[in-house]
C-alpha cells in the first residue's frame, strides 16, 4: 500500500510539474502573440500577397483600387491616429468603419471596401494604438480589444452619421472583432452601430489559448490551456478573463455577417459557429475550409455574393 501511495504521489508531482512548466511556455507563446512586433516579424516571412484584395498587401486606396481618398486624423485618447476616408462615388448609401486585426493594417479591408464602394458606401479605414501613424503604448502590447476599443469609439465620433441619420456598419477582422465587441459592450456610443460584419473574429481569448494548446501537440491540451489562463493576467497585466465578447454579438439585434474558415490556425471557428447559431437577429454566415482571413481568397465570387446579400439586409 505504501508503495502504491508513493508511486501515486510521484506521478501526481510529475503531472503537476509538467502542467506548470509546459503551461508556462504556452502562456509565453500567447504573450508573444500580444506583443507588438512579434506577429509582424513572422508575417514578413510569408509569401507576398497576390493582389490588393489579399491580406498583407500594402498600398493606399488610389494605388491599390484606383479610389480617391483622404488622410484624416482620429483623435484617440492617446493622440491622433491616421485613417483613410474613401468617400462614396455618388449619393451616399451608408457609412462603414473598417477595423483590422493584430499586426494588420488598413489595407486588409480592401476586399470589403471594393464591395462597399460599388454599393455607394463611404468607408473609413482606421488605425489604432501601436499602428504606424498612431500612438504607441508604453507596454508595447496589444490588448485584444480591452485597451483598443476607445480608439474605435473615437472613430465613431469622427465618422458616424448624426443621431437622426442612418446607423453605422462596422467591419472587423480577427482582433478587430474583439475591439468591436468591447466597444459594443462598453461604449455609450454603441447604439450608433446598426450592423456588424466579422471575418475570423477573435471573440474569446480562452478559446484562442485552447486552440494554441491543441496545436502544440502536447498531451492534456485542455489542462495546459487552463494553467496558462491562470498565468496570463499576471504576465500581461491584462484582465483577459474579460476578453470574451461572443455574448455581446449574440445580443446585438442588428444585421450581422460572419465569415470563418475551418482550417484557421490562429482563431478557432467554433466560437464563431456557436455565436451565429445562438443569434436571434438577422445573420448571414459564410463558412469555408480556409485558413485565417482566407475565406475570401478561397472563393472571391461566393464571398462577394454573401457580403452583398448581407448589405441588402441593412436598412438605410
């Protein structure tokens, strides 16, 4: 009996040590994703984008799509952040704001801009803290929307129609979805948003950590993710338990578009499917087998038709 108890104690200690050490390195990996510059450096190693509608393309709207634009400042709480305003070609059908993800840029919104401009929308493609042309934070860290949402609020103040005008569409990719979710949950201007479009949205940091653990190939990924989740607030200084915005999008009663690929290596598709299924409001979904933000590239014509169908549900 003593031998059995001894062996059991040794195994328990070994398991605890494994979870603590491996969970720590998993937390370090998650912290790296939130560190400004780390993801950008990794993206530089990737193949050059095929054209202006591919994520990673860099160039202003005139060079990329032949669309006139103006550089406008957005007065964020940390200082002015540069944005591009692409006005409607004729009578304005509506206004939209585009919010990119971690290490992304305004140009990543071109696949939506091309459709919106053809449909008569004016579009503001914004930058936010830690972007080129925007203020940097002292900690050099992304906040998964917890710190960035006031910058979106400033853009809404700058660009949204007046209280008696049509509502605003916000289009958000990846961490941009987290920023939008925090804005909708926290801002007293949230009611200015009439419709939402999401692509590969990061609606749950806990789900991101579980996805990272599952992709690591280590045993007991669920337990590792739980351990890493306990460490991350202290390592980042962020209340990451609050980085959960799926319920906010479920409760949003305006039209919502969501695209996501099942082979997404960064943001898992599960939370997107779950929030779409739980919504009572009008919802247009576009599910593919693509990687992160690659659903448009997988079938541009089908993606465009789905997005155009969504725009048709938005009442002016």
